[in-house]
C-alpha cells in the first residue's frame, strides 16, 4: 500500500495545488486573488518535475498495475500541457468584477468570485487523469473518470456569464450522466462475467475464458457498453452529439481543456479495458467491429459536420470529434505500434489544439468574445503573431508536413497499415482530405484575407492566453525535433516489463 | 525501434556511462561549432534586425563568428589523423523489417572536407571584412539583411561540405541555393536583380531535381545515403558495374546534372553571369570562390560512383572542356569587367570538370583551391572599382588606374589575380592548370587528346581576356567616367572614392593567398609514393583517391583497370612525343605569353587597333557574325527562350485553361460539392434538443449491443436466406433448363 501511495505523489501535489487555489481565490488581497493561475502553474510544474523521481525503475518493478509505465508518460505530459491550459484561461475569470473592485465601484465579496474555484476544478480534473493511470480495479477507474468529468461540468457553466454557457453545461451534465450510467452498467456486466473488480484477476479470468473457446457474451456486452460510455469522454460517434453545442457554449479556454483532458482520460480508459481482454490474439471480433464502425462514423461525421460551420469554436469542436476518430485507428491497430501512436498523438493533439483555442481565447472584439469566422478575417493585419499561431496550429491539426500533427497522423496511419487495417486508413485519409477544406479556410481567413468592418475591432486582449498560444505554436513547429524522444517515451510507457 | 535517451529518463537518472564509441566521438564534438557559428551569427543578425540596429554591429558579429569557425577549422586540421564521423544528433531514423533509412546530423571529416572548409571559412571571413566597408552606404537599411544572408550561406555551405551523408549535403545544397537567391536579389528594387535572382533559382532547380533523384536511386541501390557505407557496399561488391542494374548507370548522370547546375556548366551556366547583379562581395564569395565549386565537391565525394559507368567521366570531361572554351570566347568580347570575370569563372569551372573527367581529382581540387583565391581577389578589385567610380564597370570608360592616388593596391592586387588566372609561369594558377592540362594527355579516353589541345588554346584565350581587362583599366593614360550610381553627386565634378583600410587589407591578404597557393605544389607530403605535394595528400584520403597521381597501387587500382576506356597512368600517355607533365610547363607558359602579348599589343600599345579590328570584322560580310555573336553571348539566352521558355509558356497556358474548365470546373467542384451536400443532410441531426441527443446516444449503443447479442441468429438467418436464394436460383435454372 505504501508503494501505491508513492506513485500518487504527483496527484497529491496537484490536489494540494487545488486546495491552495481554492483558498487563495478567496483572499481579500487582490494581488493574491488575481494570481491564482500562477499558483496552479507552479503546482503543475512541481508535479511535472516530480514524475521522473517517482517513477524510478526500481519503484516501477514493484508496481502491480496493468500498465506500470504508462503513468510516467501520461502524468508528465498531462501536467506539462496542463500548464498551457491554465495559461490559456489566464484573465478569463472575474475580469469585469476585479476591474470594478480596482476602480472602487464594487467591494470584494467571497460569494461573487469564482477564480479560485475555477482553477481548483481544473487541477482536480487533471488529477483525475493522473489517477486513471494508477487504477487497479474498476471502482477506482470509475471514480477517477468521474473526477475528470464532474469539475468540467462546473467549469463550462461558470466560464461565461451567458445563457449559452448555462445551456451547454446543462446538456453536458445530463448527457454525461447518461453516458456514465451506460459505462457503469458495462462495468457491472464485466463484474458479472468475471466475478472480480481487480484488473489483474480479470485478465486471468478472461484468458481462461479465451482458452475455453471465447469470452462470455456477458463480458463482451459489458466491455461494449463501457466503451460506449467512454466514447462520450472522447466525443466519438454516436456519443459525440453534445460536443458541438458544448464546445461552442463554453469559453474558448475551457473548450481547449475539454478537448484534451477528458479525451486523454477516455482514451486511457479504453486502452486499459482493451488490455483486460488481451490484445495478443486480437480484440474479440465484435468489439473490433464496433470500434471500426465508431471510428469511421466519428471521422466522417466530425469532418463533414465542420464544413458548413460559421462559428470557429463549433468548427474546432467538430474537428475535435474527427481527431478522436483518428486516434481510434491506433486502438484498433493494438499494441505496441497503435498504442504508442495514440499516446504520441494525444500529446501532439493536446499541444496544437490548445494553440488554436488559446488564440481564439486571447482575442476580443470590443470586450466581446470572438466566435464567428468573420471575426478572424484579416487577423494578420492587427496581430501577425496571433494569426501565425492560428495558422500553424490549424496546419498542424490538418497534418501539413513538417508540422507536429503530420508526424502524429503518420504514426497512426502507419500503425493502421501495419495491422492490416488498410480500409480504415483509406477512410481516414479521405476524412483528412475533407478536413483540409475548413482548416485551410481558417488559415486563409487569418493570414490572407483582408479586414472586414466587423473584424476591424478585434484585438489581442488577454496576455496569458496569447503567450500560451505562441508557446504551443512553437511546440507545433519545433516538436518534430524531439519526436523521437517522445516516441521512445511512449514505447517505454506501453512496455509491460522493465 | 529507436534507441534514444528520453527526456524523462534524462531527468530521472544519472547519465549512463558512455560506450567507447561515444567517448571517442566526444573528442571532436566541438567541431560542430564550425557549423553552428554561422547559425549563431544568423540568429544574432536576426536580433539586430528585430531591434533595428543602425550601426555596423551585424558585420562585427558575422566577422567574429566566421573567424571562430575558421580558427576551429584550423584546429580540426591540426588534430586530423584519419577520416572520422562526428555525430551531432540523430536526425532521421526510420527502421522497418527489410531495411532502414538513416540520415543523422553528423559531420564526416576527411582531408578533402578540411581542404574545402579551410578556404570556405577563411575566404568567408575575409570577404565579410571587405563587405563591412563595401556595404557601408546601406548601414541601417539592408546592412543586417546582407550579413544575415552571408551567415545563412556559410551555414548551408558548411552543411554541404561537412555532412556525413547525402541528405545533409542536400540540405546544404538547397540552402546555398536559397542564400544565393537571397543575396543576388539583395537590391530588390532593381528589376534586373530580381530577374537574375529568379533565373538563378529556377535554373538551379533543374539541377536539384537531378540531385534529389540521384539520392533516391543511391538509397534504393545501396540501401544507405552515408558516404562511408556506400563505399563499403561498393567494396564488398568489388566495384561490380552490373550491381544494382540500370540504377548505377543512371546515378552518375543525375549527379552530373546537379553538379552542372550548381557549378554553371553547359547547358545550365546561363544563371551565373546574371548573378553578378548581387553585391560584389557576394559575387566573390558565392559565385566565384565557394558555392559554385559545390558541383566539383559533389563529384569528388561520389567519385567511385562515376567509375561504375563507362561514359560518365568522359561526359564530364567533354562538358567541362567545351564549357571552358565556350565561356572564354564570350568573355573575350564583353565590356563589363565584372561580367568578364563571371564568364571567366564559368570557363575555369569548366577546367575543373575537365580535370575530374580525365581522372585527376587532384588537379581539379588544386584548381578549385587556387581559383578560390585569385578569382576572389579579381572580383573584389572589380568591386572596389565599382564602389569608387559610382558603379562604373565598362572597361572603355576607365583607364590608368595604377597612376591614380589611392588605387595602387587595387591595381597591383588585380595584377596578381590576372597573372594567376592567365597561368603566368610560377604563379599558383600556372601549376594547378597544368596539372589538369597534362592529365588530358596522360589519360586515355574518347577524344581526350582533342580536349587537351582545346584546353591549351582556351588557356591562351584566358590570358588574352584577363590582360585585356588589366591593360585597359589599370594601365594606360588616366581617364575615367563615373557610373550612374552617384547618390546625388555632380557627375561633372566627380572624384573617385579610393578604398580605405578594410578593403585594401583584404585585397592584400587574398592576393598574398593567391600567390602562396603555389606553395602546396612544392610542399612535401608524408605519403611517399604520391606526386603533387600537400594537395595530393589532402585528396588522397577521400573517395576520389583514384585521381591522385602516384596512387594507382591502392584500393582503386582494380577499378581503374577494369575500365575499358579510361586507363589512368598505365601506360603513360605523351604529347608530341614528350612526357606531358614536363612538356606542359613549357607549352602552357608559351601559350600564356602569347595571349598576354596580344593583349599588350591590342589594349595598351595600340588601343585603337582593337576597335579597328572589330570594325573591320563587322564590315566584312563573311566575318560579321563572329564579333556580333560573341558580344551577344552566342545568343544562348535567346535560344533558350525560343526553345524552352516559349513552348513551356504555351503549354502552361493550355494547362491553365484545362485546369480552369475541366479539372476545377467539372471534377474538383463536382467532387467537392459532395461533402458539403452531405453536411447539409447531417445538419438536422444537431437540433440542439437534449432529449433527442440522449435518445440518439443510447439508441445507437443499444442497437450495436442488440446486433452483437443476436449476431449468431442474424448470421444464421443471413445464411439461410442465402441458401434459400440459391435454392430458388437452382429451381429457376432447372426450370429454365427444362424449357
């Protein structure tokens, strides 16, 4: 038990950070209150630094979890990208209220601020992702997944003072509950099939069933339902319907968060569940077929849905759906190549997607948030850097060589072809080609078009999201230089023994 | 799959004990800074541009960085013992079951690399010093851009020369092409400069296609792009010319295409004379001394590959020999001294290719080395004149420079350059050119004797046009007209601006270098059986050691013997019954004197007679074509426009219309409307209603689960349906058959 606690040090650091943020957010000193983001970043950085010291080879050798190495990779990058995500939300909360206090028009009231809670929720959600890595049984996994999701519902609701955000939060919450129910039902069926909640024992039972002529139908149904429940977290069809509405309704910084943290959690959980039934002889045909259909539908619906959108956030929301479809190719291809590709892609997607949303988050039109495509038209005239970072991130999402996104897609598609899923990869290639339409439109509008009367007043208003956008655009540009290192880390992460 | 140290484990654990190999590589890893210094200089120049520096800081930065590079090269040369690979970082490593593609960012240091790097970094530094004064009228405007360009160039050139594989070479190859474009188009407000930059870039692309294809074929044939591994594969197949099928015969010609493009040979030389639109230091550095010798470097590096095809090296020899002659004839009739030097560069590069073709890589490398110095000094003096006389370069409008105050150094350093270029006895150009000329008679090959005589005749032409410039510009009575770049000065009251310290210092330094470049010929080498002094030793470690005199006993001998047409050193050829190496001293000396003598007669003693000769030739109907064609550069540009550009333009117009109406109109927009149409169909799915979302979600999941649960039933149902259908079919068939 002590050993297990040792691996939880990064989570504990992040949790401590959450508590600190919640407390600091209520401070009567404005200087502390306004700099909650720094506290959050500092704790995330601390967690990030602690990871290599926690995961020493000797410690990992004593671990009894299913994928003992995966935590090192996921926790490191979740914390690292978490810093960027916190930065993208910098200056988002309580902006007008703090302004009013500074001018003396209002007095501080703990009930009216939410900056501290907001950052605390962010850290809690990130801690949830980290906890998934340490799951040894289904209960832990479920609780960790809910720890990822529950804070995000609140974040969506409080990120904007508008009815759209409230509506989005309501939809997100209710549909999330439905999906959690599906998942939980699946978990129950898995218990029925194996008689245990503990992963290592479940693996043995499934292996025995396999040897005796196939996994019990109850077990397969359970796995299927659980995967469908998780499809909600990664926004894959048919559970993707909420995504466009919610991504549009929430503020851009929260959308960036939604597109990375729950997606990572979902992907991780799917990898864990599939590991339970074992990859060696391939997934059960039914599961593979279901995943295949889900992947194809997700890629096509996501990319086609994005084509006609006029709202940038909604467009990128659809794009986020499509990227889940690409990642499912890696799951279908299986370890080691496919899973490595998924893990690498998660990092690449997280960085580039954050860049795109952070750029949107830093812009403002006369104090209003920027949402329509027209608003970014001719952006290069007013802020060449913001336009460049948007162009770079869209290029990377589209997969233009030599940007980071290209290498991620290359790994995924190569894994798919190596696993004999040529058809799937062809569909993905067609879907990618379709996606060029709207990504290039975004690039063209921001870099080539001229200013319209509406977009003339759009300016870079928030400093920290701007910095986050530039930083993550630099990652999208320079990332390929360390690609081999990331791939090596991902390979280490999925290796079963030292 | 890939053995790399991850960022995570770097943080977590102490550094692992490096293996013996790594320890060895660490010794020379500082050599990477030869490469990084120009890059650092580029970054700093970029910062200068960002902060709008209005001083000479960019020049100082560039000079310091390049000088550091040069000093490091000297150290590397000093510590050099044997060819070595210096690994900088992993670049591209792709492995799969059947093979791999590995191109690391690594340096391959052998003596050939060092020879090239010595003059690249050395001259680069000196020319940057020269440019710091030459470009001073642009301080605060284009000054930073200029030195950033020079830094890019030096970085790319270093990659090209020092890379340990063809991919790094390719990176450098494209990089120098880009730097050349950048700097030719430096005066971007001048339409002719922009046109010249585009021309250089486009013509070079043709060659670059050759290089890209060659690298691809080399990789498919030999399974690697690293020089040492290619050599190993070749040796393990004992230079079998049938190894790899047709590809080994295609590779040398593709490499040739690349080399002829970059080094301005027939038929791709047309860009180099126009490239003189760039600032003169650029012409001296890039378009005379260093970049244009990249083609020669490429061929020397891949020399063993050229031995695999019977006609590859003879082709190189013929192209080189003809280019040398052809460019010299054009150079004779030009009036712009910088253009004369440009054509002279094309011609001298032709000599180097001739040397490579007649299997004297030693002669070619030596000529590259000496040419780098004397051509640089010639260009830099032209630049000084241009700088001082407001852009005047016409040799009819300048005269008697050596008698003018402050122009003595320019005149006499130019004389040194001219003497070397003309091959005046005991100058560096004399020895290096003779090494090539003699070898044309030594090596047996198709028409090599003829090429040898043609090259000797060209040497005479070279001596003539070189001294035509000097006698016209530096000797004779004092006379000058200013050019048109007056910067607001009154043309009637014009005073030439004599060069100051920086320019004079560099001129003297490079002129001394040009003179001293004769010394390597006499310097003793450590390897006993080699002839040709220090340079021979420097080339001997390289893949082109077959072309070093005296080295017919080592590894490459079977290869040379196996050749039907090229029999190098066995038996010794002759020229008019004499040993070519000895006879050439006298022949080329005499030819040089004749050329200089004619120039002396026509352009110093009886200046009017040159014009008389020209008008006589023009007056005579039978000979009129000669001066006209020569002055118009044999109409090559016009022929290219008629033969290549116009048909391409017409074809392009046709394709553009085809693209507009058929591809875009019918196909693309037709296909593209599909996803958009389907997007309209799918749009109602997202109606924003919570209930319908939930029903879709759960319904979808339930549908799949039901499908799965009843899978066996569905499968059997389908099967039974199928068999029923077959039954029906059979019934129908039998009924039909019965009827």
